C-alpha cells in the first residue's frame, strides 16, 4: 500500500493528491477490529477509475458498512451497498466489478430488478378496470420464459416482454379512452381494426402481440370470442422503410472520416452501419478482444466470419480506441461511456440509440440502406451467410421491380 509523501500541501493540492485513497484505506483498516484483506486492492481499483475525492468518498461510505454489526464477507457487503431504486449506486457498481473480477462474489440481479420495474410501470399505466388481466398476461410470459430456459429452447427476452406489455397497455387505453369500453369481454374486431389503424407501419407487430394476448384471455375465459380472429396483417411483406440517398451517404461518410465534429462513438456506429450493415447491438457489444490488428478484421455479433476493415473504417475504429484509452478503463468493450468506464458492462441501449441524433439519420436506416444495396447487387443467400442472417430476413430487401436498364436489348 503506497504511503503519503506530500507534507505541507495546501488544501487544494491535497484534495487532488493521488495518495489520498490509499491513506483513507489505511486509516479505515486501522479502525477495523478485523480488517478485510482486499481493502488495499480495492483502494487501487478506485484510484485507477475515479478522481481522488470521489474515491475517498466511496471509501468513507464503505467504512460505515464495514463498521456496522453486519457480516463483512463480499457477497453480504455487496448486497448492503446497493441503493434502492433504479440505480444501485456508484459504490455498489465498483464493488460488483471488483468482487466479480476476482471471483469473490456473484453479480447482482440489478438487470432483473430494472426489468421488473419497467414491466411494473407498463402494467400500472394500464387503466384500472383492465389491469388485472394485463398483470396475469405478464406473469404467464414470465412462466413461459422459465419453462423455455429449463427446456433449452429460445426464451423471450426482457425487451420482448416489455414491448408486448406496452402494446396491450396501449390497446387498453384505446378501449377505455376512445371506445368507452371498460371490460375486455366487450372488445370486438372493429376495436382491434381501429387500434391497428392508429399506427399502420406497426400493424403486423402489434397484431402478433394482440393475438398472443387474446389467446391467453380466451383460455382464462376473459373473452368468449377472439377479436383478432380473421384480422390480417395487411400491407406489403417486403421492405417498406426508408433509405439514405447517395449524396447524403457521401456527406455522412466525410463527416465520420475526415470531419472533426462527430464524437468517436458516433463515427464508429455510423461508419460500421453505413459500410458494413452493422446493427446497433453489434456495435454496442463489440469488445476489444474482437479486434485483430494483424489482419485488420473484427468480429461483429454472430457473424460466422471476421469482417475485413477498409482503411476508412479502421481509422475510425482507432479514433474510438484512443478515446477509450483516454478514459483509463478496463471495461472490455470498445464503446465505453462515463457510466460504464468503472465497470465491465456494455453501454446502454438508450445511449447507443441516440448516438446519431446529431446527423438526423437513425442507425437502422443506415443499416437498411446497406442491406438493400447488397441484396440487390449480390446473391441474397451469400449476403445472408456473410452477415449471419436467415435467408428470409434478407429477401425482404429485394426490389419488387426489374431495373429498366436491364430490360434494354443489347
């Protein structure tokens, strides 16, 4: 443990002195009847990731936990350090990263708690007369997920369950607010059609969820007739989204490769989506050990083969890695934020989804533009194999017409 060597320092200099966390840990260890063996290493863990004042504040908070009458083994200490609410607190996050990295404790269930809170907020936002059945529907989806986990099949993710609850909640609001119906049994096919008409582009997705819900409601005798029976997901089955014009693509390419206004995270997500059809999830979960500097390739998501990087993409990636190095973090991911630099979790989905807000083009639109270009220029099966997608998933990007130039006789 390092010793304090700064004598005669003014208050401002002492507040910033790098030895402060280690001296605070030494003083805490001297006060404890049974000092914990990992305290010095934890002080170094904090000093590498936080300023001296922040690290000392967390050590002081840790001291209050260590000096109470509760057990001080790592798992119990981690549970007590957690704050109630949506954030577990900076000390709990630091302890979780430190303990799990050294095998001293298991990770917390913070992600499960946050997911449970999101589900609860969607249920509570449902009108009261229709709320009990939405609650029962959520519980049935959770039980089905547990069965899928035990059986080794593909379970629903938290996002899937939350999206389904949001759709059923919106239908309940529509029934009570627009159709003046306070009972699920009064819902009919006209109500479903009117509800689906409010968001035509989401018709197929919403109808799929409503069919699941009303099958559940009919099995519980909540409704006698399924109001979604006979309702069809109208509209073309092919790609109906927007793409980016070539001139706009050139502008974005220059912004991310030669410009200086774009943040490194924005440039990385934008260039990988524009040139390599990368999804936000693939970029968010990209880790440093997925990079191969020798061959200049990266591994993206579940793609079966490494993705070769062109010089422009590799240069943007190096800028992002330099930004990561400036944060002095041991987080294994390429995109590291102010929140995640002290842990090992990836950046949040919300953070990545807003990275391209400044240029006005969503990541999904960029990816769709690249996919449409690849599928119409190459063999769709080859594109599906290269990107690790189902062939049916890329077929929707095929053009529904033949280019006029191809019909001209030579």
